C-alpha cells in the first residue's frame, strides 16, 4: 500500500466528487477502488501510478474536457452552427472551449440537452446501441386513453419503422411521461401523433441519470465529476444491455 501520496478523499474532491466529507462517505460506501481493490478510509494514493476508480470507472485526469447541462428553451436550434444565423444552443454556453450538442432536440422542444467537447462520450451517447433512457413530458391534444398509452408502450409503427417498446404513463389528463432510448427524428411527436394525440408542448426532463429541475430555460451548469461518471456508467450498461439483446 502506498503510504506516501495524497489522501484519497482529497484526490476525489479535486476531481469534483463533492466535499472532502462527501468523498469520505463515497469511500466508506465501498464505491471507490484503487488498483482494483476497494479502498478504505485513510488510503493514500499517488495519482501518477495508482488507478483510482469510482463505481468501476477510472477517475481519469482528462484536462480540458467540459460537460454542460443546458435547459434548452423553445425557439433555439440544436446545431453547432446555423447557416441562417438563427440562435443555437451553442450560443447559450461559454464559447471556449468549443462544445457541441449531444444529439438534438427540435427547435420547439424544451428541456435538458448535453453539450460537450468530449467526443468519445458524445459518440457513445448518440450511438443507438448505447442509447440511454431519455424522459419526456408531452402535453398533448385530448386525453389519451389507456389503450393509446399501451400502444405507446408496445411501440407504434412510424414511416421509418416500428418504435421500440417505451415506457409511457399518464401524468395528467393531457400530460404523458414517455421514456425512450432511441433517438429518431421527432420521435416522441410522431409517436403521439400516431396514437391520435398530437403534441402541444414537449419537454425533455431526464437524460440517463441526469435530471435538474432548478435550471431555468436558457440556463446551463457544468456536470459534476460524479454526474459525468454516472453518465459513463449508464452508457456502458446501455451498451451492455443492447449487446445482450
Ligand atoms: N422527440 C421529439 O419528437 N422531439 C425532440 O426534440 C426529441 C424527441
């Protein structure tokens, strides 16, 4: 065991896993390993040679990578550049380092969108076989019947093929919560339309493990290291599930 080096909680805190106290709890809960062994409180590490992992994912020093969670307002488009000079999601976050949106929300869709310069994560998140759950609240025309909601769950046939089974629940008479892991163009709108309830307003409320009810439309924040980690874990397990399917 390394008796020199830094206290593990200090290293974790520096990587954004919360206060030193929170990092001590993380260690005590057995979620932190050093070179594959579950770490105990008091453990010291040398980051140049010890491999620290949280929930099985290495705490890498990846300088320069940023991950922003944006609450996209309606009317802003999800591309990095717009040839027509319209306002894009990239205009709402810091311009340096340059980031790009992960996947897209329609111009008229609101809610959570991830922007990053982490190409590896963006690729894995947008690849259908790694599709993490995305949760939407759809305000629709009319009041969907149970049969309509069942159709959403079982999958509906769209012009580009049937949708995978989804989770769907009625929240209020004209408000449906839908969780999908595919990322087809205008998918939720087309699914709702296909069951006879066109969408009036669509808000994405969760991306994998990421939720945030406190961000106002147009506001963004950096993901904590723990959130980045949890996203990586979600991507890995979604990829694993799709390989098994
Ligand atoms: N489904 C849609 O219909 N639109 C979005 O923006 C995202 C998912």
